[in-house]
C-alpha cells in the first residue's frame, strides 16, 4: 500500500498524520459523478454496472485527495437480494412496492448466500485493481435494524413507527426477519472481503430512534453476530448514528473502530469506550456550508479534541449533496496539514 494510514489508524498503530475520508464521498457532490449518472436510467443502474461503480468510487481519490475509497453501492441491495425489490425514486429516495407485514410474507424472502450481488464484488475487484494500492478500499453494508426499518416501512421516515411497532407487537416475526438479514449480511460481507474490500463499515443509520434496551436487544445483538463472523479478516467500523446512549454497549463489540455522529463529543466517547478503539468522525456536515476560515477552525478544533492517535477524520454523517466540492477539499487539506502538539 502506498497510503495505508486508514488501516493503520484502525488497528491502533502510530500514524504520521490523521487520515481522512468522507461518508457518501463517492458521488453526490462531484460534477464528474453527475456526468456519469446523467447517461444512465438512474441510481440502480449505476450501482449494478461494475465498471461505472468503480469509476465513481475512484473519483474522490483523484479529485478530493481522500485517504480511502468506499465502494459505490447502496445498503438496500441486501433486501433486494433477499427477494424484496426496492426502487430509487428521484428526489424522494428508496421505495419498496411490497413490504413485510406478517409471517406469511416470510415466504417471499430468503437468506441470500450473496450470489445475487455479483455486480458489487465485480465492482470491488475492478476498483481494487485500478487503485493499484494508492489507498485502501472500504466495503460496507447496512446494519440489520436499519435494513429491517426499510423492509417494514417501505420508505424513509422520521420515526419508522411501523418498524418500531413491529418489534413490540410481533417480536417473534421481527426476530426471524432480523435473523435472515443478519445471515444474508454476513454472507455478503465475506464475499466483499474476498473480492478486495480491505475494511468494512456497518451503517446503522436509524439506531438513534430506539431506546437503550430496545437497541441493545434488536440492534447491537445482531451487529455483534456480524462482527464476530468477520473476526480475523479486515478492520471493522460500526457507525450507529444517534446512539451515543449505547457507547458502553458498542465498546463491548470486537470491532476496531466506532463511528461518531456530530452530536457526540469525542472526549465523552473516549471516556466511555476507552483506548482500545479507534474513533471515526465527526465534523457536522453543515460546517462545510460556512466560510473557509470557519471550516479550518472547526476542523482543527475537531482534530484537537480527538488527539493524534486512534482517530480517522470524517464527517458525523454523509456529506450533503449540495455541498461545494471546494469546501470539502479545504476540510481534507486542513486535516492533512494539521500538526498535533
């Protein structure tokens, strides 16, 4: 590897500087991405075309100068592979024509052995080859609770009340679905690693809408199964957005990195999880709407609060689509040039 800073930081090894990458860096803000996307029928065609997925995965490495690439894909390929098709509606987001409502609906889905997602592995292999060791390649999946939310709700929601209701009113059914998602995800991630992913991130985007005990039971317990199944392969990051209340539980996982959203103070997190984990994050994405001086100051404050070691700089969530690429470049430049005292 010409640049293995992210991997070394995840393993707790010393680094010359803090490494940096961004969630949702592959696409969204770059005109070069939009140029590729405009030639296609939509988002799903891009995800399912390995050569183009590889192209837009590498764009941020070339254009923004990040220290890692993350494969261009979507967390909802898992329900798709399990037999529950989704659509990506422009300006509205994901939509499932059919949702899971009862035990009889289990006949319509299956545990994926991962074979349905060959296009993701082909994209990973092609990207890894074209990167030629410049930076590490990150694979990812949605955590079971977040995937469950979409399979029950059928679309995005502020509360996912139908999914939360299902946990309480039909626990046995809910656990069967979560079991199927978990096994499918394990199969999927193992094949991602075989195809060339050098690090894995689990996104639990809707962790924060559950209470402590509910998230422990229906969220973290299934993440733990995935992490344990991948032990000894590649470094694993768990990002449970909004779940600062569960940091103590998350610190019992056998992952290497815990992602923080921008509402979680780094010192608060470090006091809870200890020094055996790398922390990732956590600049508020909205800071990148500010002027250059503010971006530099806030980025430097973030870096100081995390300290030199066991930190991977990132935003506290995915970069917003209307963010100026020049603001992103300034954030990355500031991280790269920062000298810890």
